[in-house]
């Protein structure tokens, strides 16, 4: 179990390490697609981070409804974002019902801003 | 036949569109004005003091019509100010549009029912009707806003229901408790927890 968790975190680290800053040189965004942050490049993870960027907190069910996905799919992708420390998860009880809430961390917000800058840099470079 | 590769800029534009859509869908309408609600509550209490109990007179209806116009002006001004301060002007915010679509129809129903109640000599029952329909507007519009707004709507609906069952001369007390008291209480909570 611990080994699996460590392996998952190491995988996330390797995906995060590919992140650069393409906004300084728009052409690098096209020439070096490996600079892309693969942790949030995946559609569902990008949706989770985007939704949390405009809400202080969202519950698991809020996210499931917004992103129209399944419990299993959302759990897997939310866990990847947690491992990358892009989102934080708080588990509480509401009466007898468990309640899972997510919020975006400072690192997650920076990653989203960098990702948007990367996409804008690509568009700018193609136009030039 | 193999699929044609997608141009990289089309993919980037699609990703940016996806982020914007996800943010729009996820954002609640948070420009409900707390302090505006407190001021609206104060003017409603003043209107209740001026109007007195419902008495089937045109004067009584005109006092509350005037109060509705004043309250709408306060709400619009404070909502616009709050939305602008949060960086999401009302004119461009999709959540504001969705909120309005759900909020307005019960209010239109109230405007239609008011002359109907008046012509049927049921003016004394207008407080229940107004509170119930205003509560419905808040409860339905509130599904696109922060959680406290639908709760406020349900409180207005409950008060309106009680007003229907209570003696007709108590109508102005119910209006003062609803448009006055509930606006002030929920306005303070919204101002404290949701940015003014």
C-alpha cells in the first residue's frame, strides 16, 4: 500500500517536473510540448481545477454533478491532483453522512495560471 | 482512412474554452447584496408603519408599490456595485443571467395577482401572496447562488403561508417581519460571510 502510494507520488512528480514557463517565449510552447503540465492537462483534472478556481470549496457531489462524471472516475483524478498538492481534501461528517470537500491550493492555482499562459502562448506563437 | 491531426492552436483554443466553460458552470451568483438587504429591510419597516393594517384602500397598495420600487432600486444599485467589486459585472456574468431567469417569473406572477386580489376584495390577503411569491423567487433563483439565498426564500415562503392563516389585520406585521426582519437578518449574514 505504502509502496503504491510512493510510486504514485513519484509518477506525479515526474509529470510536474516537465512544467516550464512558456509565457516568456511563446515559440517555446510549440517547440517543447513536454513543458506542458500533464497533471492538469487531462480533461477531467482540468475541469476539477477550473471549477475550484471560482469556488472556495466544492463537495465531491458538487464536482460530480458539474463535471458529469462517475464516482470512480472523479475519485481517481481528484487523488492525482491531491498527490500533486494542487487540491486539498477535507473529510467530515454531516450527521451520519460522510462529506468530502475539495479546495484549490496555492500551488494548484499557480499551475492553472501557468497552464492557461501556456495555451495562450501557443495561440500567440501560431498567429505570429 | 486515418484521422487528420488536429492543429496545435485549435487544441489550445479548445482547452481555454473548456476552462472558461467549467468556471462559468461552477460559479455561483454571489452578487446578492447583504448590506442592500439590510437597507431594504429598514425601508420595509418604515413602509409597514406608514401603511398600517390592510384596509382595501388604494393608498395602502400604493404605499407598498412605492416600497417595492425603492427596494428594487436599492437591490439593483447594491448588486451592481458588489458584482463590479468582485470583478464579474452583471452584464457579462452568466450566473447572474441564470439567477434572473429563475428569479423573475414568480415576481411577474405577483404583479399579475395583485390587481386580481384587489378586484376580488381580497386586498387584505396580499401580504401572504407577496411573501409567498417573493420567497419562491428567492428559492428558485437561489439554486444558482450561495446556499443561504434559497434558505432565505424558504423562510419567506413559510412566513407567507402563516400570513394566509393569520387574521387579515395583522398583514402589515407580517410584511414588516418578512420584507423588514428577514431582509435584515439574512442581509447581515450575507454581508458578513459573502463579501458585503
